């Protein structure tokens, strides 16, 4: 069932609802509404961060077991923006066949989505940034999609580890001077204002057509 959340005081994020899920990237409707996709490894905290940004506890389903997001889950914000929770890559408790299908779905979406304007790429701050994620950042710049590198779980780092992380992030910005990097901890609200500001600034620079309220699409009626 569609989940309509209570109104919030923030003028942009006050109206947020689950829109639909897709098992096929080619079925994602092209409405001219911009997408911001959340991508990362299966334990990076994509769903939790999405919920924290819009100040909802259970809009996107969160599981203690990584790899539970199997579809492209779309959430409509103020009838002008889609936040997209994508299947995780890397570790997953799913079967090899299921995991391969999830990866194909994710990559097909990232490569074909005409309305994808920004990619929030999440990476656990306790681990080194893999080369494939650096390559994804480069691909985003080539495609004209804005990448934002988000290092999550910084509350688990001590001051020495946090200092080392900041130095490494400066080195990455040396490779990609236009790359925005945000250190976050949804648990303590760290980095959330910066991410909301990135979203709001992006929306100010886009011309958004009015979306037609045609009800839930037919493919899937619940997120998974």
C-alpha cells in the first residue's frame, strides 16, 4: 500500500510519499521529474540515510540484514523530485542469481535513466574507497550527472581516523575538483543539513514540469 507521511515544517520536504517500485529499468516513467539516486554497497545505509534526509522514520524500508532492497524504489517529494533507493552492490545475503539480477537492474538504471540528475554515492567511512566507486564518480561526470560522495558511519571513527579520512578525501578532490564530499552520521544528524542544501540548490537550477497525479503505476504496489 502507498505510504503517505505526515506533513513536516520544512517547505520542500514536508510532502513525501512512496510512489512505486520497478524491477525493470526500462519501465521507469520519463516524466521530466529529476531523480536523485542513492547508491552504494549493501551495508552502506542507503535507506536509513534517505529516511533521515526527509525526516521520516520508516518511509524507505530498513532491514538489519544487508541486501534487502531488490527493486528501484521511488519516493516523490513535493511533486517535483524523485528520491530513488537502489539495490546495493558488493556484499549481499541473496543468492548469486538474485544478486546478479539486482546488479543488472542498478547498472541499467544508472546508464539509461534520462531524468537522473544526481547520484548520492554512499561508502562506509570505516573502509577504503574501492576503485569501482571512484570509476563510478568519473562516469557520472562524463554523463553529466552530478555525483556526491557520502562517507557514512563517521560516528564510528575516533579523532585520528577522522583526520586521516579528511586527508584522503582531499586527495580524491584533487582528482575530481568539482566533486562534493559529505561526511555523515544519520544517528547524530551530522551532514544532513549539507545534503538537504545540495538537493535544494539543485532544484533551484532546474525547470520542473507539473506532474500528473495518475495514481500508482501498475508494475509494483509495494516497495521491496
